[in-house]
């Protein structure tokens, strides 16, 4: 199988920063299970995110809020059983990092020990920066997440583009600088104006990974089910679909149903 990258070395946080320095864009995609993570890793992905979007695409919840630490650990372990090269980042679910530094550190240590992941991702800025610092000081690499933060959907009340006004844009830049200062190795910026991404990416030395944040980020992330066209009904402006797996799978399943009903399957060669 051909891979885009010829470099078979394990991706590390240090190598991501080197990629930013030489202008090589970083690829990142979500995965939640062993089989898909095997394919995505072998295809040459730089970062696999075990996102709490598992809540939506694996469980069928409307928001990411119901996801528990145990559930994220289950998905993280499943992905880690597959991955050889990609850097694996697991989302800390809603409520596990929320202002009590000791509790946050305990949850982060459980996540690292029980999944074997390379890093964790945490949504939020200044408000939870002392929790994030404590986690990083304990030796756990953290990817930040600013802009649209789906875990705060009940606070925003909408999934619209964030930081369009001056005050929110200024706060986002301040938060990004703070996350860099306390030691985050990268930051995801979700659904913000392209020009703001450009400004943050140029001010910071650590990689900025965008989703719905335009072309100026140092890398891009998408949810695997969206980019493979497994989800038919989710079509935001920022999404590019690279396959129509909904149709491919429907056709295969209907072919199987037909063959069973017509007794075409199994034939002699498929029997003992
Ligand atoms: O949970 C997730 O999949 C994410 C991405 C959308 C960045 O956080």
C-alpha cells in the first residue's frame, strides 16, 4: 500500500514542532476503534485523535457531554492497540478538567496509564489553565482546544462560527499565548475566521491544527465519519467528503440481503 509519507518513524510532539518550523502541514483525523485506526495509521496520518465526538458518531448522542472517562479510555485503548506510527491524542471528556487541579491530574493520569496514549486534548483557556499546567508539569503532553468548544455548547447555545467579534478574538489570542506559555505542544482551533487563525499561527511557535478554521493553520483535523461520508446528514461549509461510504456500505449490505433471500449465498465453494 502506498503512503503519502515515506517517513516510518513514530510521530512525536517534538517532530510536530519541527514540521511547523519547516512549513510541512500536519494531518490529523479522528478514530475510535482498532480496525479504522489500523487503516488510518498505515495510510500515514500524523496524528490520530480519539475525539469525544465518539459521543456523536459512535454512540448517537446529540452532544459530546455524556461521554465518560471510562468510555474514552475504552476507545483510547482500542486505538492504541492498532497504532504504530501516528501520534495518538485522546480527548479528556466533559467534566474531568474543570477547575480542581488535583482531580484533573488524577483523571489525566488514568487516561495515560490505561490507554497508553501519547497525549491528551483539553478544551478551554485561561479558566482551566492551572489544571492544564499541573497536568503538563506531571509530564503529560497536552493539546489545547479553543474557538468552538463543543463541551460548552450549553453555554454558547449554538455551533456557529466563534470569535467573529473583536473581544472574543482578543481573548482567543490571549488564551492561545497562555496555553503555549504553560507548555501545550499544539492547539486545535475550531470554527473561527480564517484571518484569526492566520494571526494565531504566526504569533505562536507551537502547531495550530484547524477544523473549520481556514487554510492558514499548521495542520487540519476532521472527524473520520464526516470525511468518509458515513454521515449523510452533516454538511457544514468546512467539510470536504473524500468518499461516500454511506452508499458503498448500503449497496454491499443490500447485496448481501438479496443473496441470502435468493439462496445465492452461500454457494458450494463457500460451504464445508
Ligand atoms: O472530538 C473531536 O472529534 C474533536 C475534533 C472536532 C477536533 O475535538
